[in-house]
C-alpha cells in the first residue's frame, strides 16, 4: 500500500500480476536446458501474430532494435536505397529516426497536430518526394491513419508504423500497427506489456519477414532454412545483419503477459474515460480521442496553453505523480539530430514539448488516485 506522501509512479510493477508471473517464469526457466532464443520465442511470435492479426511476427531484443532491423531489411531488399527521403513524425522517440541517419537515408521531419500529438494527412502532404513514411503512433493515438495509408498507397510511399507506444489501441476498427507494410512494437517495462526489454516487427509480407529474420541474426538464413546436411550453410552470411536476438526469458514473459493484454487495455481505457474531463479545461489544449475505438495509452499527456500554466500544473502534480516530458519533443532540436542532419522549424512539436508533460496510466490506478489527477487540474 502506498504511503500518503509517496509519489504515484509511472508504472507500479515490472509485470502485470507480478507475483504469479515471476513464479511461472521461474518454473519455466528451471525446466529449460537452454535460455538462448528457442521454442518459447517462436511460440510468442505465433501468439502475437494471432493477437495482432498479422501474418508474421519477428521477435527482437528491444523496440529500438525492431526499428533498426526494419530499416535495414528494407535496404537489403532494395525497397529503400541510400539517399531516399523518408518522412518521420517530428514528435517521436530518438530511435525512430536514428536508423534513418545511421543507414544513409534522408530523414524528413513532419510536424504533428496538437489535438492528437500525431501526423495528419494535411501535414504529410507538405512533405515531397518521399519513398517511405516511418510514422510514429504516439502515446496510444493516431490522427487520420486510414487516409494516410490510402495516400501512401496512391503515391507509392512505403508506410511503416512505429507502434512502440500504441500497442492495443484501435482506430477505424483496426489495431494500430496494421495500416502499413510493417510495424514495430516495444515490450519495455514501462509500456503496455512488459517482457522487461523486447520488441517485435509485424508484417504480412513473407519476403520481408524472411529478411528480418536474417537481419536479426548476423545476416544468415539459419532461422529460415534447414541446414542439417550443409556443413557451411549454417555459417554463410547472405546480407547485412546484426545480433538482435531475444532470449527464451523474453519469449516466456511475452506468452504470459499477452494473456493479460486485453484486461490491462480495458483498464487503461477506463482510466482515461474517468479523467477525460480534464481535457476540456480552459488551461489545457483540447485532446481528441473520439475517433479512437480503443485508447490504450500508458500515459495521460497534458499540453498546457502556456509555459506558465505548464509550470503551475507541474508544481501541483509533481508532488503526487512521477512526470515525464512528452517523449523527445521536436526531435530535430535534439543534439544528435542537429549534429548529423540539421534543425527544422516544427512549431507544433515544439509547443507540445515546451508546454507538455505526462503522468502514468497504469492498470493498478485507483479511483482515489484518478480523482487526484482531476482535482489537480480542474480545481485551479
């Protein structure tokens, strides 16, 4: 039980149903003869594909690795080439755009809408000559992602979804992560589902799936073909790759936690509905969620009308809750981006960063704690 003066953390556990999860994990570890990637990882890939509704899932050691593997696979296949212009959401996490820089593509930032924190079709149309769009579905939300997907199809733009922060959210009766050629997911401990660290890439394209399995493990085909009678085949490197493999611990935890995902998603959605009135307060930018069929954010983002109001709200809330910036803000102002690419004027992403913050939305929040959120904002 939390003391009266302890801050309410972003997440109050390593896993949902932590005690039983640790017991099951311990028992399974004791049964295994090896802990490197194996049958439990394969089973998690199968189960996640069925849950997400995509044909192929490739498990890796983090969501950041998932982004890197996806861009490398696109290059290996010749679907992208060095120097191609690739759009990305200006309000994002660093490792959404870092692979574009690292792998010789030309990152093209696209500003977001304040009402959803995400790229809209109108904003996308302001970018020209894109070969791909690596869109971020930020904090459980999207804008008009169906229209964006249609536009990308018309313009022969590969749509890739960084869905690391939006697992289980749904828009237009479709799970986020199912609109593009491929999508990435994160199972970091603070996200919707935890395997401590871990990530997944999903696609319906067999050729891409096979290449991702090669990229995950040194560029070899061992996870695709049977090399029982080929002495050198198991150690033949066919294309560029890394070692991004998960362990059986990741697979075990994924299979355990996936069973709870619908339950925790519903709780997060209910939490947001309970405090939704805060987004109609005069001091806060109104926040659009009516277009979402299911909103599974692990946070409550708050964007104040002014910096002064943000400081006022933070001063009230920081004694009660852990707080965070809204991810990386205008990522083009981050030191790495200015060093390797340059700085861009992204007014909405900058406003959200300067006037915004978030607190955690975890399934264990009580109504009493949720009331504290409402009171802190609505009773100025």
